[in-house]
C-alpha cells in the first residue's frame, strides 16, 4: 500500500533492538570480567598461600638446621676440652692452633661468617677469623639464665657494630659434659650472614613474576620491622618500619593474628593480594604477595580484546540495522516517488473526469459564490461556464427552495459535509430536482465548499410512480374485502389489512406481536407447516387450505386460505402473503345441507318402509272386511258365525279408520293445519272413562290398568284441548299395552311446578337408550319381534310429541329394556277463567 506519510516513521523497533543488543553485550562482557576476576583472584590466593606455606617450612627447616649445628658443636668433646683448657688459662700455642683449626672448619660453611669465644663472665677470649670487638646485647647481658642454658639458640636479626649487613647469631653454651658437669664455662657465638641462605630462601619465587615478593617481618613494640631486603626498596632491611595499626597493610594484619589470604595495600601503597603465615619457633611472619595489577594483567589484556570485540559487535549490529533502515527509507521514498507518478497520472485522469463528469460539480467560496464549475454544470443550467463562475448559489436555487439554503450552508460549515435534496433552476426558468453531496475542502489553507449535484428528475418521477403504485397497492391491500396478511419467514405478522383484523377480532398492532401459527387451530398447524415447507421448496406454486382459526374472543371460524411467497430480486424469500376468506357460514350451510340430505335420505327410507307398512296395515283389515263381507252373503252361513264375521268386519273397519286418522293427523301437523280447541275439561272424569275403556280391553289377571289422579275432582277442571290430550294418552296407553305381555300399566298425572305432569308407565319390553330420541321421529319403529307382530305405522309418538308441544308442554321417557317404560309429558295447569 502506498503510504500517505511525508517522512518515513522513526524506526523505534530497530532503535530499541539496537539498544537491547548493545546493553546485553556490555552486560555480558561485564559479567564475564567479574567472573574471570573472581576466578583469577581465587587461583592467585591459592598459589600465594602455597608459596607462603612452602617458604615458612623452608625457613623453619633452616632454623632447625642451625640449632642442629649448635648441638653438634656443643657435643664435640675434644673441641670442648680444648676450649675449656684455653679458657682456664692455658695459653699453649698448639692448643690455640687446634682451636683455630676447629673454628676454621666451622666457618667453612659460607653463612657462618665469624666465631667468637666468650668466657662465662662475658669477655671475648678468642675469635676467628676477625677480632670482632662487638659486644652485642646477648653477650653483654649474660644473665644467670643464659649461663644456665644447656642448648644453643638463634638470636633475632639485627644490625650491630661496624658490621654492615644485618645478621643473627647462633649462640652455643659450652659445658663440661665429659666430666658430668653441667656448668657452662663459656659460649661460642657464630655470626650468620642471612644473605647467604636465609634471604635467598625468602626471596626465591617459584615462577617468574614482576611484582611477586615475599617478606619476613616481626613486631617490635607498636612497629613492624621488615627483616629482609625488599624488592622495591633497596637497603631497607631492618630499617623500614610500619605501624602495626595500619588497617590495609597485610604485614599489620599478620601481626594482628590474621592468617590466610587477603586483599591489601603493601608498604609502597600498591594494591596487592597477600598470603600471611607465622614462622613457627620465631617471632617472624612470612608475607607472600603479588600486585593486583599483575594478577589481573592477563585479564585486563583479555578484557581490552573483549571490549574491542563488543564495540565491533555493537558497531556491526548498528551498521546492519542502519542498512536495514536505509533500505526501508529507500523503499519508502521509491514508493513515494512511484505514488507521486501515479498520482500525477491520476490527477490528469481526475481532471478529465471532472471536466466530463456526468454530475454537476461546483467549487464555491465561503460566501457560496461559484468559483469553479465543470462542463456538465454549464450544460445543466444552460449557462456558459464563465457566466456560472462568480454567480451566487442562490441564483440557481428555485425560489421555493431558497429559504433552506442558509441552514444547509451552516450545517455544511459545522459538520464539514452534508447531503440533501433541493430544487435548482435553469436559465430558462425551468426547475430540476437535484441531490447534493457537499463537503468542506481546504486548498492551500483556504476553505472552500465542493458540491456534487445530480439531476434527479427521472428518479423523482420514478419515485412518484412508485409511491403512487405503492399507495394503490396499499389501498387495495387495506380496503380489500378479503383478509390479507403479510408475514416474515418465521410467520410473524408484519402487516394485516382491516378485513383480516376484523375477521380475527384483533387490532393491527396486536397482530404484530403474534404469528400466523398462533391463531391457526392446533389441529391444522402441523399440516400447514408441511405444506409451507413444500411451498418454500417450490414443490407447489401456492398453498390452498381450509383451516379453522381461533379469534381473539376464543370463538373458532372457518377460513379458506391461499398462501404464496414473495421473493426479492435475488430470488430470496422475503415474505409470506396469506389471503384468508371467512367461510364459516358456508361451512355451516354445508353441514346443514349434509344433515338435511342425510335426514331426507333417512326420511325417504322411512317413508318407503312406511308405505310397506301402510299397505300391509291397510290390506290386512281390508282383506278381512272384503273376505268376511263375501262370507256374509253365503246363504248357509249360520247366524252365530254371521255375528262373529260382522264383529271382525267392524274391528277391521275401526283399525282402518285409526290408520287413516293417524295419516290424516300427520298430514295436518306437517301442513300446520292443526288447530287447538281449548275448552273446559273435567280431567278426572275423562281419565276414568279412559281407564274403563282400556280395562275393558285387557284381561285384568294378565295386565292390570291403574289410574292415579293427582288432583281432587273440584280442582281437576282445566282449560285445554281435551281431544288432543285424550289422543296423546290413548296412544301412550295403547303402546304400553302393545309392548307389555304381563304386568301392569299405571297412568295418571300430578301437579308439578304449576304444570300437570302426566305419566304412562308399563312393565313391558322397554326401549334401548339409543332409540329414546328417535322413537319420536315419524315412521320410526324399534325393530323387534313385538313391533313386527303388532305392526303399526311409527306415527303415534310423533303425533303425541307434536300435540304435547302444541299444548305448551314437553314429552320424554325413561326406560329400562326388559323392565318397562315410563313416558311422561307436561301441559300447563290452566284453570277455567284464566285463559
Ligand atoms: P307404532 O304405530 O309402531 O306403535 P309409535 O310411534 O306409537 O308407532 O311407536 C314407535 C315405536 O316405539 C314402536 O314401534 C315401538 O317400537 C316403540 N314403543 C312405543 N311405545 C313403547 C312402549 N310402551 N314399550 C316399548 N316400545 C314402545
């Protein structure tokens, strides 16, 4: 990507990397130096300690050897005898030359420089090779203790008399041992030059070194005396003194009792590593030391190299990172350069676009005066480009849209950009709607406004057409008498028209919170879902269904629904459109029609059965009448038979009449011609007559007929249609006697709740419960043996029901098949004068 930065960014990561690498290398170098220094110091300490040990051993050995020499000389009896004789006064020449010979042999050892012979009073009586008149402090102070000495000893180092070098003496007491006498009769004092053996022993260093040095010291009072010649201070033995309280001085530390290795400052003031040790059997201390500078000289050389390497490394890293950064900068400027080239090309192209752009482009100053405009602007406003430049924007605004200009300019100034629609005017006065996208720009520090205007005349008219079409659609949708609902993919309702709202009893707002499923009757939801899936899968173009829907008030309606899918331009499902027609009334009509049809078919079936019955019922008595009438004509028919035949003809006639009456009654009821004839009726007496009639018909030992009048006679005079009441009761009692083979028939009435409730109860075959309703229908007969045997038309009970209802009551029954039936009906209890 081409960067818009003017300068490359500071390479902070590289700088940090460089600093980290440099710091790490320096730290590593420092740590290495520290560890090496520690190791070297350690090594050197061990070495010094070993050297100090070795020297202390050698010096102790040297001292022992001297003492051994003293012992040997002290036990040389011939020599002692000679010395004894000499000291006791014999001054024989031979004796002296013998003594000289012995002394010569002793001084043949290089470090024994001179021998003095001293008598027990301390006077020097002899010498070899020089006559040293030296009277040193030990001889001077020959104390009784010294005289008692039995073995030789070494004096400390000192300078004395005219002897130029520092030295020490080996003092040998002389005893008359051979006489078993332990009295000391004199001393031999052998002067030892330490430069011969002792000092070389001290100074010798096992490895070549520039600063290594070993010293012998002793404490004298508060001062430390350096005993041997010093490497860096010539001729200072027994002269140089230092205070024992000097803290850093290794010699001072040694006399303070510190042993081992220490860092310190030596007599020159140089930093040293020193090992200190006391020489056993003497007052001497051995100090072996070496300068720090020498110890660390190799390390310092190494470190110089390491520092050079670290510096070179840091420089190399710096160089590499610098090259990296340099490359980066080169790349940055190259890209910048290329981008600049591209930019130039683009600008050319852009100027071209601007000039020939399809949109109107203006540049205005802060006062909304046009300072630049493209060709399209000139063309759109029918003005020359030069004419446009210098024109205020208000001049190309339609007068109606002028008042918003100020507000729009303010918003543009505040926000830096603005888009709005307005109306512009051409030179000829015609207007055009435009869409403006304006932006505040800064060119070389001066603020301008750049506006891109698009002539949206066509879009506006398209929008108008669309708006009108939408309005039309909205009206169609809204005002459609058919319920229409638009749902989302989840069947959630988005829009519903007023017919739909009315059909389901919801307001449109309420519907927007529910889905189509919510008011679809649960029995139909699953089926709907399957069909909608098929619709979505384009297996079916539309989905038709007849469903039940639950209204807001809980009532259920029938609806015929047609559901289709609305897709967008990408063929993606957007909405479901459902048109639902309320078909509840049609459905009711349909079911009524079906019921009526079924009823008609049933009634047809019944009528056919009735015709069979009627023809049978009519034919039977007719045959009897015709047959027996013919027999009456026979001249030889005896009189008794004749009477019987007439009786049969009479009964058959009555039966025929009753059938015809029934048919006529039904016909009257159906045509609505039955009229009530209400008048006074003595209920009790009418019922008694009925009782008598039926009792007369039945054989009392088989079926007994019992009447129960529920009111006293004086209260039993009522207003009703007595003929119909008697016909109802007769029919019921007739049926009871027809379907009761043995037992009893009870009938009567009682006053209940202001009505008269009549009953006719038998102990007959009973009626199965499923027929309790049906037996009141016309022509219905329970199919059983008794019906078949007695015949009948199935009209009696339907007539009873019609009459009871006509009289203002109702009829019902209770029955137990095999045990009997109890028919009951009511009529209003109306007393005369109350009608
Ligand atoms: P039907 O002329 O056949 O008697 P109804 O209308 O009087 O016609 O009676 C219809 C049917 O009801 C009878 O055919 C009979 O099967 C049944 N039924 C009526 N009354 C009784 C009753 N008391 N006991 C048993 N069945 C009865």
